[in-house]
C-alpha cells in the first residue's frame, strides 16, 4: 500500500456518502387519460339526453304540464305534425266554458290532468296513461263532467317526442289531441 492511500470505507474516503435514490415520480399521464375518459362519457350522456329530449316520459310530463297551465301554443308545438291543426280542440275540453254556446254555469269548470305510467314501445313510440278530473262543476252538470282515463300515444318525429293521439278508455275518442273529454253538452 502506498503511504497516504486508504481503503474504501475508511476515514477520508473519496467516494460520496451513500444516499437513497430520489422518490419515484408518479406519472401524470394515466390520471390525465382517466380524467379525459370520464369527461368524454359525461359529454356523451349529456348529448344523448339533450338530443333525444329526455325520452318519452319527459315529453309526456311536459305535455301534461302544458295542458294544466293551458299553454296552447306549447301544446301545438308538442303535437305531431299530422295532428297539429287539431290542437285548438283541446281548449274546449280543458275549459268547457270557452265553448261558443256554453251555458254560463260552465264558465268556471276546469280540467286537471295527471300523468300515470309511461311505457316506451320501441325506439320511436310510447303510450302514457292520463287521468282527467273536472273541478268547479255545478251540481246539475256532474253527470256530464266525470273523471276520465285517457291513453296518450307519443311518437318520435324529427328527433323529438310528440303527442299524436289521445284515446278515452279502451276505445278511440278521436285521432286529434283535442278530441278528448266530455263531448256532450253545448258546443
């Protein structure tokens, strides 16, 4: 051994002291990809809901709400093109007092509509159950204005759900959404 030379591990050693390796950095790429995937799925779900209008049940709820608020322009837009011109008949059924020759006792009668079960029948058709009850009916007219159950047919038209038929009970009352309710009494 040469004077002044030392073995490794002895005092005055030339090698740097041992230090643990630096902690491994977590890669950001998997997290970025996962976050991007979740965002993409969210966008697809949002687009499906927006482009399909929320489905037949949503369209049926909106239609019933418009019937109860007497939004006749909205009802016209939510009716299929085949029946759109007939939606004016809805007013005479929802508001019997609005009929031209209606007796004065009909002036305050109003229909209240409730939505029941909605059943989709394939991708482009659905049926909804409705209940109609009349309020403010004078005693002498209670046999005319009775509660009635209806079936509402919805179809997908131009990518949106629209009402195309209302039927009373099992039989067809009419092909137009306005042909519902009591048909007896003054028009």
